[in-house]
């Protein structure tokens, strides 16, 4: 039994909804992956705030139609494409995909889109080099901690410096 028109409209609406919240998208050729492997990929991506959508290219084409942010994806609608839509941690999601790809050696990136622009392979690799959200948080926490400890040392040093100055004046007057 084929899909009804209503069912197709629901699929396209779901894709449009996912695209509205996404900040970055890339397509991979998923040919040769087992159901278990795709499930593994989806689990890895979900932890990084991304979803993997395996859908017909025509459905994705309808979902991006008229949306300037995603029209560049039209050139990615070929072969057996799975679409990875990233809502949160772009660097973390790309790294999660790369770890999966190293483990399976069965997929390849077809292309990526960010801010309405199709990214080159070099630009995609640059995105992969971005720190993950957790790494950024730890870097910020380290910087804040450093500032706070420097302020604490400075605040503690002021009374000590005043005490030394008073002692030096007292020593000078006593002499």
C-alpha cells in the first residue's frame, strides 16, 4: 500500500519543522548501512542536538521549497541521502558523525549547508574543527575561574600592601 497524499503532507510538514529549528545541515550517502548502524548514528547525533532524517529526496525538496535558508540543499538531493539537521552543537554533531564514519567506513558526506550557503569540503572540515559545546563551556569556565582567582589575589594583596607601607613608615619614623 502506497502513501496517501495526507501522509506525504505530514512527512513534508515534519521535515519543515525540523529545518526551522536547524542551524546547520549536511547530507550523507547512507547506502550500505544496516538498520542497527543507522540507529547507532542517530543515537550519537541525538546526544549532540542533531537528528538524522532518512527520507525521499522529493519530500526534502518539497520541505526546502521557498525557504531561502535551505534552498542550497537542492544540489544535495541525490542518491541515497540521509540528512543530518543540527539544532545545537554543530562542532559536536560533525565530530559524532566523523567518529561513526571512522567506525563503519560506509558513508560519505555529499555536502553541507549553513546560513543558506552550500559549503565546500574544506569549509565542512573547518566546521569539524570547531570545539564542541562542552569544550567551549569548559574553556569559558576556565577563563572565568582564572579571572576570579586573580581578583581574589588582588583583593587580598591590597590590605597586605597597605600593612607593609604602614610598617615601612613606622620603621622609618622609629629610626
